[in-house]
C-alpha cells in the first residue's frame, strides 16, 4: 500500500482546505455579483441582505459590507474554531507510525463532516436560498477554510509548539 510521511499528509490536508476555501470564495463572489446585477436591474425583493444593507449607499456598498463581514467572520472562525480541528487532525496524523498509509489523512468523522457540508451546500442550492445569503455563507466558510489550511502549513514550520 502507498505510504507517505506525516509532513506529506499535513501538506495534502492543508492544500485540500485551501483549495476548497478558494473554490467557495470564488463561488461566493460570483453569487454576490449575480445577486448585485439582478438587484440593480430588477430592484427585486428576493435579496434580503442586499435589500437590508442598500440603505447605506446602494447595492455596491451593500455588497462591499457583505464581503467585509464575511471575511472578518471567516477569519475568526478559521483562526479560533477550526484551529481546534486542525490541531486534533495533526495530532491524529502524528499518532500513526511515520511513514503511514495515505488513508489516515482523515478520520471517519471528518469524512462524514465533509460529506455533510457538501450536502448542505447542495440543499441550499436546491431549496432556493437567496444568492446574496449563499454568497455570504460561501465567502465566510471559504475564508475560514483558507485560514485553517494556513494553520496546517504553519504547523510544518513550528517545531516547538503546535498551531
């Protein structure tokens, strides 16, 4: 079976987190731009966040506020909430002999969580959650995942203390 070092597993995991974070970030920005265009053209009432924040200076300002709040919340969620997950994941990886099997990358619980998050994303799309709300969620989660991925990479360079 294919064996890899702990460092490789941590690198792969951090790369997956950053890759998914970037995907969600670009998806969220695309959804927000789509919602903004529709809001400007139709002045539709189907964009609750844009309608709520448009009073602060129009659709562009509302979109900027959504992005700023998403980035701030995502940063703190990644730094303080996902940090625990990263530390546990790295400790789990390091508990196996070095080198170890690649399937030790994620626990069964992590795989179930990943599949659940993917399911929630598909559910939001299928039940018709407003584009601006989905954009807010996607940008927030994307930012948090990128922050978590960065913590994986930081752990590779910190010898004395974990992330």
